[in-house]
C-alpha cells in the first residue's frame, strides 16, 4: 500500500517510522511511504505557505496556491491518483470502521495542515475526505496522520505477527466489546492474585470467563458500544 504524506514538517515522521512494527512494515514492503513538502511548491522568494485571513481575525491560513498544485503533482505521480485525506477538526470522526474502509485503497494521500486551516478553495478544488481524530484541536494534521497510518497498516495482512492478527480487535466490524483483563506471571503481586479460572487449564471455562469479563467491562466503561 502506497502512502504519500503531504506536510510542511516531514521530519516529524522520521523516528516514528523507523521503530518497531512500522519500520518492519516498511522494510518488508507492506507499505511504501513518501513525503512531499508543501513549501517546495511555494512560488515567491520567501517561500510563503500561509497568509492573514481576509475579513480579519487571529492566526494564519494556509494558502490555496502552493497546496493545490502540490497535491495535484503528487496525484499525478502515478496512474492511480489515490484517495485524498485531509486532516481537520471539521472532518468525520475517525474510528475502526473508517480504518477498515481505507485499508481497501491501494494508494492514500495524507494532507496535513498547520495554522488555522486551509483556504476554503483547497476543499472546493480537491474534494478531500476530511477526517478528524477527535473533538480536540491539534497544532496540525501530522499527529492525526500518524494515528490514521498506524491504524490502517495494522489491518494489512501479514504486517502483525500471526499471534496478534488472529485476535479480533475491539471496535472492528462485528466486534463491539472491549478487551478482557489480561494477566501474566507472577501469579501473585503485592497481594493481588490472578483469577483462579485462568490457571485452571479448562479452556471452556477460560473462554466463558473472558466473554463475561468483556461484557462487564463494556457495560461499565462504554455502554454506548452495546447500544449500537
Ligand atoms: N488538525 C487539528 N486538529 C485536528 C484533529 N482533531 N483531527 C485531525 N486534524 C486536526
């Protein structure tokens, strides 16, 4: 799967992509990640990418001029222009269902803004899939892009070891329950013991306990998931 990340700060992604599962996914060729710096498309001598908003008000707006030609050039780098995602708090709220939808794409462009957002004509001309990762405001789309990239790539068959991928994650299609409590050695720590049933060796009883534990935890912490 091809990811094209369009940003003013490609350096933010460096260490993130060079560690652990993501590094492995890149090295094994499950994902290809390219970076495109919006500033490379700025066309004045100061390499301006933002400007004051018409009508006044605080902050700066990302200019339509470098952004649209930059995205179009990236789209045209391949025959498949790809699925364009733009990160903004005004977008649809990201969740596991959207990750499952996006993993079907062959190529995804992740457009990260900074400052107070993009000139409206960026939206009008590019018609992006606008995504928010939650009801809070970040300094820019880069962290959101990492969230979305990570949740998509772990759905690509082979990226996680068999052990992990066999597990049906919470929030995935057909699973609206939280995970059960987990224990590993030691059996007792500071007076807290592992539930007896997990040590019993009785797989049927273990499965029953796990399902019961998941239902109880979901009822207690996320009753909204049971209503869906
Ligand atoms: N950019 C700023 N805040 C954001 C958010 N919550 N989600 C996605 N992109 C953003």
